[in-house]
C-alpha cells in the first residue's frame, strides 16, 4: 500500500495551532497585527469571475513589484507557496550529496534536515559559537560541501549576522556551490544580503510574506538570486506544480508590498515591544539572546524550557520549547503587541 520512500520520511513538526481554547499565541512567530487594510478593501470588491482562469505560471506581475522594491530584475525573482516551498524547490535544484554534505548551523530552522532526508541530501551541522551566533568560519573550514544554508536572523536564536560577515563568507566560499540565506525575519532589524546577488551568482535569498507582512495564512514566499538560479527553480516548480500560487494570493502579495507605510508602523511596534519584553525579562533575571527577529530566545537558570512551556500553557499562553541537547533550557517567545508582552511579563512574575 505504501511506497518504500515513506519509511524514511520524518516530517517537520510545526508549533501547535490549538483549537481547544483561546490562547495568547506566542509560539509560531505570527504577526499580532492584521495585514494591510488595503487588502480587506480589495477583497470586498474582488470579482470572483477571476477565479475561473488559471493564474499566470510566471507570476509576472508580482515578480515585477518585488524586483522594483529591491532594485533587481524580475528575472531574478521566484515565487512559491510560502517560503517553505521555495526552500524545498531550492534544495532539490541546488544540493545533492555527491559533492559532500550540505552545511547548516547546528541550531537553525528545523525544516532544513527534513528537506535533506526528503531529497536524500547528506548534511553536516556546524556548531554555533559559544554566544549562540552562527560560526561562519566553521563553514569555511569544511573542506567538502555541496552548499550552505542558514537563516539570518537565525531561528530559534534570533541572532543576526552583519552584512560584512556574510560578504566575507561569500568571498571565501566556492562560487560553484549555492548558498541560501533564509531571510524570513530580516525586516525586524537586520540588513538583507540582497545587494550581494549581483556579485555572487551562487547566492539565493529566501523571503516570506508570513512574518513581517502579517500573511502567514496566505502562503506566499519568494526567492531572489541570479537568473540562472531562478530559472532552475522554475524548472523544479514546473516539474511538480505549475501553479503553486493562486490568483488571489498573487494579487494580495502585490497590495501588501505596496503598503510600505502600514508595514513600517507594524514593524516599529514589534521592535519596540521586543525591546520592552527583553528588558522586562532581564530585570527578572532571565537570560535573553540579542534578537533582531520577531521573537526572543530566553532562559531562566534552573528551569528547563519544557517546564516553562507547560506552566505558561496552563495560564493560557503558548510559547515554544525545543527538547534538543544544547538548547533545552530555552523557550522561544514570539513578540506580540505591547499589551501581550505586559500580560506575559505579569504571568512570568507570578509563576517563576
Ligand atoms: C517561518 C519561516 C519560514 C517559512 O515561512 P512560510 O513562508 O510561512 O513557509 C522559513 N524559514 C524560516 C527560518 C522561518 O522561520
């Protein structure tokens, strides 16, 4: 009844989306604010007749908008059904075990090893530095690899590499192997590496509408890189599903990109709530890693992350813990509104 391949699958486990009661959800890095009001306005006047036709398999209109925003050519842009799908296509297109393992940080987005198993790509995890930052030197010290992938800012640490360090890494790494920088959280204070794509034809930047654009439910992501890389992603897409992004999503993506003022305000609020939560936790004696993402990675000496998670859950607050040696003491807390963070700090003050 099942294929041989099924035996090897070990799927990614996303943060829980509970239906049993109303929680303060600080576990999956969703944005606490609604998407641009221009989207609601558009939907009110949406002509359903449009859904009769297939969408544009080249995503031309949205790619053009993204290209304008980032000052690149639309042929340097790819679109997918969430950046998870973009990453999956990219792993298929660029990595194989033949030239050595794919390298990624020991603690990073836990979907990467899942794609590796799915596509039979050998991988090697490179330990983080002692301060939990990504060890780029460690990537360069490996004599053998078929490519590199890391999130910047990294998840679940929230720590961000400066652009100069990414440039040094690119300069030292072979030009014939692809490097993916997953910038799911870059809008919350980091500097994008997108300006390097002209200099490094092996650099692919992955982005999502899920976090800073408040559109996790829409499923829209994109990648930016040299034309040759983008063409390869289209080849993979068109060997799998010609229409991963639908008409409505593509249009909503365009509207979201156009409303820069709204999203600037939302992002500023998140950054300010992050600073508020970080200083609140620190004043209660918690360790907080420096974050440029919309979450904090934090620990309280003597209390395992698992316990913190269960105690907060009883109070109606969901966070995320990782039962993995090396980061067991931490929880990852999504930044919500200022009011959310006030409530969380009150609860923490009482519980711990
Ligand atoms: C959330 C996240 C993604 C996935 O984004 P989607 O567009 O919702 O699929 C990719 N990479 C990292 C590091 C993320 O945290």
